[in-house]
C-alpha cells in the first residue's frame, strides 16, 4: 500500500488505507476460518486487527507531527463520478481525524481484549458458544466503519461510515436477539436494536437533507470545497439550513434531546459493546461531525446557540434521570447522554478543542466504567452460577432455567462488592472520580475547560453555563450514589456475597484505561495545551483558554458537596434489602419522574408511536385494503377491466377479428376442397392441364 | 474415348456397370435372400459416392462438350447417391413385407440414379433428353412394381402416359432451339443467342417447352396433376425415392439448362418462373389441407416445396444473384431430401400390409406409444413448416433472402403466407400424434428406425451448424 512512497519520504501517510483494511482482514479471516478456531484464536485475531489499526494511527500521528500537522489527502480509488458529483475514496489525515483514529482504535483494542474474557463467560451463561465468533466479526466491522467515518474526505464518505457504524450498532444491540436482559427468551433485545436503528434513521434523514442542501448549493460534498465556497458566499439561510439539518443527525447519532431515547435501550447489547460503541466511540460521531463542519457553524451564531442549548439541556436532563436509575448500566447510559451533552454544548459554543478533549477523556473513563460494570455484572453472574450449581452439584440445565429470575445488573441486588471484587472496585473508583470531575483526574480538566468556555461566552450563550454546572453537580451525585450502593454497605443478596473477581484478561485492559482516566488530562493541561496546539492545524481560530481558579474551584466544590450528599443518603445509612430509595420520600413525584425517565418513552408512545400506528393501520386497513384493494381494485379496476375485456372479447374479437379469421380459414378450406376435386383421376384431364399450361406460357412469351 | 472423357463420367460408368452386373448376379440369388441384392446395390452406390467425392473440386469437360464434371455436378450427384442409399434403406424391409421383393427393384433404382446423375452432368440438350428418359423409365416401372395392386398399376400407367406426353414437349423444345441456333450444345446455344444470330421467338418457345418437361418432373403447377395419384398409388418406398430423387434431378437440370444455355433470355423466362412458383406454392399448400391420406398430403407438400425452390430460381434473371439462387436452391434440396426421407420412413413404419394405416388419423396416440418416433415426426413436420431448430427453417431463410434481394417482394409474400397455411396441416399431424387417443400399430425394422432416427438428428444438428453445408453448396458452382 504505497509502501515505496513511505520508504521514500520517511512518513507513513501511504499506510492510511490499512486503517480500514486491517479490521476488514481480521473480520474476513474470522468469517472464513473462525469456524475451526478456538475462542482464544478468534479473539486474538480480532484484537490483533484492531491493534494493528492502532499502530497505523500512531504512525500517522508521528508523521503528522513531523510534518507540522499539515493536511494530507491519500487517494485510494475513484468512487462516484456522475455529472457534477465527483467523489473519490480519499483518506483525510489531519490532526482532528488522527485524534479520532487514536481514540477509536486505542480504546477499541483494549475493549477487544477485554471482550475475549467477557464474551467467553457471556456465551457460556447464555448457552450459545457459537456466537463468540460472530461477536468479534461485528466488532472488527465496527472498527473498519468507524475508521471510514473519521478518515473520509467528504460528507458522503463520512456518511458511509456513519451508516456502517449504525448497522454494527443495530447488530450488536440485538446480539442476544432471542433473549432479554435477564437472560429469558424474549424479543426485547431485538426490539431495542430496532429502536436504535429507527431513531437513528430520523437523524440520518436530517443528515441526508444537510448533504442534499450542501450539494445543491455548493455543488460538492468534499470538505475543503464546501468550506471554501461557504466562506466565499456565506448565505446565512442556506448555511443555517445545512447546519440545522446536520444537527438532527447529531441528535440521533450522539443521543441528544429529543432523539436520545434509543441509547438507554442500547444497553441490551453485551457490555463491551456498550463501552465501545455506545459510550466511547460511535456516539461521539455527532460531536466529530460538528467539529469537522466548524467552518460552517462558525458562520451562523444562531445555529451554534441552538446546538449549545441542546447539548446543555441534554446534559442536565439525562443527569436527572441517571439519579433515579437502579440498573448499573442504565445509570452509565444516562451519564453518557449527559456527558455527550457536555461535548455538544462545547462544540456548539465554538469550544471545539474542549469538546474533543472531553470526547477523548470521556472515552477513557466511560469505557473504564462500562467495562468495570461488565466485570461487576459477570462477577454477580458467577456468584449466581455458583449458588445455583453449588447445591445441586451436577450441571442440570433444566434446573438452571427453572430458578427464579435474577438481575445481575440491578444495584439493589449488590452491596459491599469491594470485598469480593477489590480490583474492580479500585478501577471503578478511578473512573468515577474522573467522571465526577475531581482533581486531578482526566474528567476534571476536560469538563472544566467546557465550563470555562461556557462561563467566558455566557453573554453569547446565556444559560449554558448554569445548565452544565447543575449537570456536573448531579453527575457527582449519581456517581456517588452508585459507588455507595454497589461497593459499600451490606450485601443485599446471597449472590452479592458470592460474587467473584474477573480474570486478568478483563482487568488488565481496565488498568490501562484506568491509567488513562487518571492521567488523560495531561493531553491538554493548562499551560501546555498540547491538544489545542495540535488541533490548531486543522480547526481555524482555536486558542488556548486561560485556567480560571474560580470556575475550577466552584465545580470542584460542587462535586464534593454532591458526593457528600450522596454519602449522607446512601453511604451513612446503607440501603437494606428491599428498602425503597431514600430520595423517594423527600422528592416525591420528582423522583418518580426520574425513576421513570420523565415518561419520555411513554410520551413518545402517546404522541408519536401510537398515532403513527393508528395512521399505519388506517393506511393499511382502511385506505389500502378496504378502499384501494376492495373498492378501487375489485370494484372499479377489476370490474371495469372485465367489462372492457368482455367487450373486446365478444363483439370485437369474436365478432370481427375471429370472424375474419374464420372466414379466411373457410375460404382456404373450400378452395382446398375445390382443388382436390379437380383431381378427378383421369389422365386426359391431367394432360389437358399440362396443355393449358403450355398454351398459357407460350401465349405469354410470344404475345408479350 | 480418351481418358478425360472416361474420367468425367467415371462414377456413372461404374454405377451403370455395377447395376447391369447386379441384374445378372441377382439371378443366382435365392428369392428368400434378396437382401443380398440390396446390400450389393447399396455397396455400388457407396462406391460410386466415394468416386464422386474423390472428384471434388475438379472440372472436366468430356465427350466433345456433351458432359461436364464440375462442382455443381459433384454436389448434386453426391446428394443423388445419398438419396439412393436412403431409398434402399427404406425399401429393404418394406418390399419384403409387401411381397414385392424382387432383385430388379434395386437395379431399377440404380439405373434411375444413373439417369439422374447424367442429367446433372449434361451439357447438351440431347444428353439432357436421354438422361430424362433414363431416369424416368425405371421410375415408371417402379411405380407399377406392385402389379398385383391395381392402384400401383394405375400409378405406373398414369405416370408413364403423362411422362411421355411431357417428354414430347421437351423433344419439341429441343428441336425448336436447334432450329433457331443450329446446335444442341449449351455453350453454342448461349453463344448464338448472345450474338443475336438466333431467332428469339423460336428460342423462347423452345425454352418454354423444355421448361414444361422439367416442370412436369418436379411437379410444378399446372403440370403437377399426376403427383398425388402416383405418390399415393406407388409403393411407399418408391414414392419416397421419387419425391427426393426425381425432384433433385429435375431441378438440377432446370438450373443447368437455364443458367448455362439460356442466360440471355432469363429476363423473359423469370416472370414465367415466378408465376409458376407462386401458383405451385398456393395450390400445393392449399390442396394439402383437405387431404386425409398422409401420402396424398405429402404429395401436395412436395408440390409446395417445389414451388419454394422455383421461387428462388425466379431470381436467376439477375446475373449477380444467379450463384446465390443456385446455392440456395440446392441447399434447400438437401434440406428437403433429408426431411422427406425421414418422414417417409415413418410413414412406412405405420403402413400395414393391406395398405391401411395411411390415414392421418391413424397417427393418433403415437406420442404415447412411440415417443421417440413421434418426436422425430414432430421434427420433420416442423422442418417442413420451417420452424426452428430445423433444417427447413435454414433452407427457407436462404431462399427468401435471395427472393427479397431479387426484388420479388410479392413472391416472397406469397411464400410466407403459404408457409403459414402449411403450418395448419403439418401441425395437425403433431396435434393428432400427441393429443388424440389411439393405438397405432408400428413396424419395428432396424433400417427404417435408422433412417428416421438419423434424419431427425441431421435435421436438427445441421440446422445448428448450417454454415459449412451452405459453404459447400455455395462452392458448387457451374462452369
């Protein structure tokens, strides 16, 4: 792959197609040979494919820094050449795309490794070992698609990756399509996948409209060409339309209000999927899209404000819901929505570096949290398994299925797990502190930068700061609540007492992530601003903000207060088995709302889904079947056609055409009989015939 | 008689000698073992065919220009010898079954073929007449060979009377031409006409009368009247031979005479040929519809096919198309000979000893009882109609192309319309075979089975690769 160029220049830009081809190769290898390979081999191949992708990303980062962050475009193949639309498959290597490549492939590789351990047990608990290979095939495909997304040089190529990761998301949410989250036979998981897909379709529709408008107005979909003509002819109406349409796509993919509803359900997928796709990488694609389109968003302030407000509102809204959740992954899911809100708010305010910074640190600590949560869930499963089979002593599959339904992810079933799972506990603590924004963990620096920008731009973006600050307070609170409920107090179930720690194949990647969660802030420490300077090459007009002790102080104090309150509520008097949440009493219906996600799903059901179903029913039964089929088709078309056919058949065809044909046939037949009757058998008649012929021929020849 | 003379007629001389000897040898063959005579006759034909093929590509004029050996004669003679072999193949079991197996049957076929071959090689009107008589007289005898059967006798005598009648016209025509040009040799006649020395009216009258003679032989309207009666009355194996052999000989003579002796009056003759062709196609096809006897139906069918070949020949007035017309004509003769022999073989298979089993209705149920035979019959009927994938279609294709190129659009139109009519009676045979209940009795006789089987395969296979055969026909040019 352009190896000679690599050798000649000493840089590795020519290797960029490998970003896509390594994971594709891993996928194909497992698809073709995986059937005869052991689980370990399959996992190793897939992880190696992802790891090699990371290596390529590192080489690209090195090359880019050595060439002063200049944009490199690597042409791979001609793609679409129709009329004005001239698009090639070109890879775009700039500082922004490389950051995304590093995060995606780096975190992705760690999750691949973790998944070897996780899926081994998951498929065992669900009695279906054949799905192990399928999981890694999907995972590799996801990495390939994500690479296409971040490396594309045009909106359309980005869209290819966008749709590709959407597909992988769908496939992996519904990975256990024949189970529900409790392991019973059900279509719930499949429906969760469907929900994600449909919600994303709505967003994709917006993205498509944005692309159509872009092409219609600028005549291109290639990034530089679009931005170039946009800066020359900044038509505010058109650019507002494009950016707002694009925002619809962002709210879909990055789970913002109002399209966020799919993400909590997406937790139906195996936990590595939740960590990789629905926390660290895919859902940040919307943020990436806004940053990539920064030249457009910079041109229209009103849209930027809408973007920022959507992000801020989402951040707070999702945080309130997270407070009322009991499922360990659901809390993290709403937390993810909330944190994505932070990023979207940041990029909306033009704080692109802060957004990308938080994107990266969030990828570290949220992946860490999810994977640790997965470790906890599996630890609970192991405990459950141990109890179920400890008494019976023999592996009785029927007994396994008959037992009481147990939810290994429900925090009310846990308690005091730090004793059983100390490693996971410490890892989880690192993630929690990072997420809560405690100094000096990674989340502190990135979240602080966003709050700082919100504060600085408060006059242009009023309200954003307060919403985000409140969300940050709640973040610390719900994380505190989770820690106390899961790791402290007394075991609320027998299972919690028998929970077992996870193997190193799972905990070692977590340690790497924990390291990043702790020290990830170093990417863009005040003073050095490494990330800012790195992204300067790609995003115009970014500048390092100054560290503000006021902002940092306030947010830290808020976080500590929140954790303190959570200790008072959940730590000081640990929740007992069967006890209702202590917040329920003081908050009343507010907490009921939080518990029930503010009834948004129900609201969508009442406002959109049920009317839509009614409309569909009306269209299919009343309009299509009764009116169109029964009445129009049967009565009008069918009867009319029959009448016409009868007319054409009887009077026209039989009466005229057939009569002519019959008449012709009759004539032929009669002449045939006449001719035969000439054949009277007498030689004299025959001779006469010859003679007549002779006379006629001679007559003609001699007299003409 | 020098060597060239001898060489030019070598196959004919060999075959004549062979037939004469066969008559004598036959005397010593037991009546129960006349099959030996058949085999010997076939051997003679095969030997002659080998000799003929060995002469491929050579041109020799012999006997002071009275005969010629050229590509055309080689091609036609090969086809004639093939017809002779087929005639023996279909006759072998049949005449035994009908009780008319006599040694002279085979000798007569051989003699007739000698006449036919001489016809193809003739280069002088006198030779043409001699050849005509040589091929006709054995046929008269063969038609009447079932002398215990009144119908066969009637066929023989009718054929003889009308043949003699039309033969008279030929002689008269020859005389007129001789009177006008002072020669009977084709080359000299043509030269005389070209230089304007000849009395045109006399030449035209003479040519017309000669045309009548050949028209009689090939069964063109209005000289076709004998055909149904003779075809029906003659033993079927003889009919099969007549249908193919006599037609090939008649057409080859017609082509030879009119292309080499009368090329300069072609413009005058062509309209006459065109009208005769049109009438022949119409009468043959229309009259066939009413027939209930398969032999009569095939007789009218053979008249119709003579019309198609004549149609191409009408195009010979255009010198640029002459070669195309001749090659299309002889290609069609090949197609017709193959299909016709196959059809007759099946007719013979169904014919019973008392002459029953010849009604078209007797074929009902053949599709069920003899699926292979019915399939072969279907192929032959399709080929006669001109439906793919059969040789009949290819033959018609070449013919119609020539006719259209010669600007005889009305003639091509009649050809197509009459083909349409022909579909009625050909397809009716298929319908009766497959869709009507019946228990047809068939005779299983290996040479018959071989004939219809091989002909069916040839009909289909050659239609898929017609180019090489047509290239051979195109190369068979007259010198």
